[in-house]
């Protein structure tokens, strides 16, 4: 099946053309970073406006790059939630319009389902597996027994991992988005220089990151006049604390669930420290860990195609009256679409 997929849940407008939920013919991403950077974070109303301006251009570019005419498209997958409601509505409205005009089926998908299945576009991963989904809005551990079969094992009690990276970057006076800049600075610093807390490391599987952020703020206040103050060390030590907790809990969950396959996905899965540490631990424990390539870790439309192809083949399409959902559990979304 030749599918068009559309993603607009946050600050990237993206459209992709994918064959059989596998072969990516195009994956266009229009970033809004420049628009939001001067405000230090995503401004929801500006995000909606940018999506409105870019959506048709991005869809046309995806079709052109794939060498596909819109009349050849056999189905559409679109992010239905969670995300910024105004931003979601732009993608959903475009998807509905095309589905109606061309009389083709449409499926509305959970954003994190896209992230979790993105790795399947590059390599075949057998089910079941453990997924660590780490992005700006999510820090979740899922047991994945198949497409549509997701059990939440853990989540963050406060900030998401990406949110913590972005907030600490702001404290350090770095621009938005901050994760990638902390990653770069951390490479120059000493991760053992400052002992930031590892919140909830030994308490169950849930995560908590707001305490690390506060510890960084307190450290900065206390060391304003310290001649030995080193920003790279702060970035490296902060990243070390987050990465240690993420890796520790992921391995704990994998052991508890007797799972040998692990997928790490979402924007924070681009982090080089996380990739390095998780790979080393997996090698030591004889587990197989997969990271999608960076372009498929960040928000993009191609990642939706694996689930879209599956649900449309099952005929789990959605009526044109479906609405966007700002908050939506992945376990619930999977059950709804699996019927
Ligand atoms: O999945 P994503 O692109 O969008 C959401 O669904 O939220 O994730 C964005 C998050 C941001 O918080 C960003 O700072 C973080 O991923 N991020 C990183 C890196 N690249 C992106 N965090 C740490 N290290 C990176 N290299
Ligand atoms: Zn995302």
C-alpha cells in the first residue's frame, strides 16, 4: 500500500510517502526552530500558524521527492495526539481533506506509536520488545507485544527527559532546543565533576527529573563567583545523571519482563551519551539494543507509516469526524485501533 503520512504535533511540519509501511520514498521535515528560538521554547499559537503556512508545501514536496502523484496514494496516516491541540488540528484537517477528496482511508495515530515503531523502517525487530520512549513530552517504558499491544511499565512523575534537557539548557543560557547543545558541551566536560542527584533511581521503575534540574539551578547560584566554574562540566555531569537513571531503569525493566530486545526512541534517543552507555550495558548483559538513526528519532512523518500500514490493512480506518486528542494514553490508542 502506498501511504502518505502527516505529523504536526509540535514544532515540526512533516509529510512522508512510504510503501508497504517499510520503504521510505520521501520524508520531508520543515522545522520551526527559528520561529520559536527567540522565545526560548515552543509558542503554541505560532506553531499552529507555521503548520498552516507549511503544510501544503511540505505535502507537495513529499509527493514530488517520492515521484508520486497524489492520485496514486492509497491511504493516509496522521498524528491524532498527543501534542499541541492547534498544531495537531492543522495536520489532521489536511489529512481529512485529502482523504475526503480522494476517497481513501484515513487513520489517526498516537505520536509515540510512531516513535516506537520508527526503528522497524530500518531493521526488523521481533516482538516482544522493551521500548524506552524519551522525548520533549514523554519518558516512558513500554512493553511492546505487537503493533497496537502496548503496556505502560513506567513513566515520569514530573518533567520528561527532553524537557529537563531543555530547561537546564535555558539555565545555562543556551538557546532552544537545548538537548543537542548540552550533548555537544557534555562531550568537552568531565561527567564526574559534579555529583547531581539520581532521583528515584532505586524506587520502582518510574522516573523523576525535576529534582536534577533544581540541583543544577542551585549549583549555578552557589558557584557564580567560583573561578573554577566550568559550564562543560555542568553539562556533562547533568547528562551523566539523566543517562545513568534512564539506562539503569531500562535494564531493570528488561530483566523484570525477561525481554532481550530494547528499542530506544524519541528525540532524546539522539543523545550520544545515552547511546554509548545503553549500548555498553546491553553488550555486557547480552541484550540487543536498537536506536533509530537520528533523523528517525526526531519528529518526522515516516515513523507513522509502520502503524498506519498495519491498521489500514486491518481496515481500522477512522471516520472523518474524529477529533485531535491533546492527551491520549498509548495503551488506550493501541486498543482502540486494534479493535
Ligand atoms: O521526539 P522529539 O523530536 O519531539 C517530541 O515529541 O517532544 O523530542 C524533542 C526533545 C527535545 O526536548 C530535545 O531537546 C531533545 O528531544 N533532544 C535531545 C537531543 N536531541 C534532541 N536531548 C538530548 N540530547 C540530544 N542530542
Ligand atoms: Zn516526538
